[in-house]
């Protein structure tokens, strides 16, 4: 089996190199936004190029950047993990649909512990990011990890420096499980981080790099970046009181009860979902397109790409521990959402 970390690094490097060439290599499809789904979009793009000859130039610049680009009409699609409201979609003349499901994961740099060995509840995780827990041997952490010798080491919070759907997903969860967090910080693609000892990083890539660099660091990244960078993660207590680890099964469990068309634009929140196996910080990543695109040919190519990904990209998604959308949902997306886009 191909080493996933090496494969992702190679694909990411190739995609970024292509993006940097600009007009020297005219990309067939242009998109920009969330770093959360970048590993799977890059993998799909390589396979799609081999099969069809059509390329994808996707700029992994964060959800807020993706919204700016699609609103400026410089790309054929935007990508965001923070769903746009129905009112804003109507105002912009856009549609929105989920493309992939994954999970946001709290990651740490703490010597002497294996991935998933340490446990945390949602309220205690919020205290780490609020800065009210400043040492790794804090009694609240020790009580959740009996028999473990936690170090007398300072906690450094690592967060996104750019507007981010991953941040929206993470702070949506913290707001759901911690009243102090909801009252003082709240949720959003960009928030004011209260911990006095904190470091920002650009993209999931930047947060992962900083957590791996800063001893005692705690951050949050999409799970593909955990695997890609061999990161240590915390087990998390879910809404059913069970401690779970992040993987495709726990993400799928969280997504199982989602009522996608109950919210305008399909912008369903899956945080703190019920289910004994559910990962509590699961999310979808969304695609934004114009109903009446200026370049209808390019827009049609985007739909062809995602149609292919929905049909042929499931195995690739599972290899990276994303959850592909079920066939029944993609059929509804074609009939109820894509039908609104002018051909």
C-alpha cells in the first residue's frame, strides 16, 4: 500500500506548484477555499486528470478566502466548512452543497504519550483554549486520566490565524458544550482567542506545523492532517458520554442523523451529535456556485468533476478517513441543487 503521508505530500506539492505557475499552465477548473478538504480534493484531482484530461487548480487558502474569491467571481467554485446562510446564498445568487464529511481533531505535542492515550471532555477542552487551564498536570486533566503522570508543562494554544471553516466547526462545538466559551468567545470562522499563551498558524498546514514545533502545544486540525503529520491527538467524550477516537467510522456515525434539507443551503451542524460511536466535532465541507454563472462552460466542468467524485471517489475518500456522501444524498444534490444552476 502507498504510504499515505508521502502520497499527500507529493500531491500537495504538485498542486501548489501548478497553482503557482498561473497563466503558464491554464487550469481547466478553478476553485478556492477550505484547507480542511484539500487532501481529498488533491487526490481526486490527480485521478480525474488521468481519466479525463481535465485539470483542477484548487487554492487551499481557508474558507474565508474561498468566499472572497467566489464572490469576486475569480474562481468557478468556492469551498467552505462554515456553511453560508440561506439569506446570504439568496442575496449572492448562489447554491451550496456538501462534498465530503470529516472531523476536526484536538492535537497535542506532549512527550511520553501515544495518540489517543489521553482523554478530555468538551468543557475541559474549552478551558484549555480559554487559557483557564495553563498546565498539563492541572487537576481537571489528571482526574480524566487516572494512572497517567502528566507533566508540569505550560499549555500553549495553537489556533488558525486566517478565517477558517475548521475554526467555525471547532468553536461551534466548544460553544455547544461550554457555556463559558459560548458567553465569552462564541463561534465563527475567526474569533478572538483568549488564552494568553497562544500562537497562530495559516491553514490546517500551519496549525499542524506549529503544534509539532511547540512543546506543550494544543491545537485543532482536520483528521487528514493528523495522519499526514503523524500527530498526537486527544480522545474526546461524546454526547453519549463515551470516549472516542477520530476515524471514518466515528465521523459517519455523527453524520448518520443529519437532516440535510432541513436547513437552507444544507448547512447542517453535526457537532456533539448523538450516538455511542459519534465523533463530536464532525462536519461537512461545502461547495458554493452561482445559479447563473458568468462562465457556464467552466461551471459545467465543476459539476462533472464532483459528479465523478461522488461516483468514483468514495474509495479514495475512505483511504484518507473522510466519509463520502451516500448515493441517496448525492442523487438529491443533483436533482434539488445542481438543477438550479443554469447550463
